[in-house]
């Protein structure tokens, strides 16, 4: 019996080419950045960690609190150092909520994320992107001792 590959980078790569669709999370059909992370979680653990409430597509959305950061803290482990397979949380506009996610890959030279015009892509983790990272999270260990 073949072992499932539940490595976050390999799982993210399986989503490459998926079209962008706000609030969607269906590999090959449509996803946004949160939908990509939700899909990776489902593939790793076999269930949905938490259904998100409706949210705006605007990366410049302001408001009280950091709902996405709070959700990541509920389900993931803050990373002590940078590493591939981590979930990266970005704040893309000053004074806005942190609302963009990706998976680090290629020894920190790239990340996989979903963006409106391109869908799920691998992009360079260039300085402009890297300086917008506000948090890194590791997926929790698998129950079967990955």
C-alpha cells in the first residue's frame, strides 16, 4: 500500500494551476490563498480545521483585530525559524489586516500562493514579499508520527 505524501510543499504543488476563486477551496477548480491552506490541511489531516466566516477579497481591509492571525494561532504552531512547508502570513498594505497566505518552498527562495489574476502559482520570495511577512507557522505533527 502506498504511503500518502503529506508534505505541505508537495501538497501545495498539487494545487499549482488552480484558478483563483474568492472563498473557494477546491483543487483544480478554484481557490484563494486561504482556500489553498485549507485544502492542504484537509489533505494532511483528513478534516477541515475550521470553516471561515465570510471575508472580503481586499488585501487593504482595515479593522479591529487580526482574524486570520488568530485562526492560525488556534490551529498551527508559531515557527521558531524559517523553513520550507511553513505557512507565511503577509500584511500587504500598511495599517491593514494581515490577509494573504502562502507556503514557503525552495529553501526560502519561493512560495506557493493564490492570487487573483494568476491563480495558484509558485513565485519568488523576493524582498518586497519577504518584508511583508508578519508571521510563520508550522503545521502540527501528524498523529501517525510522520
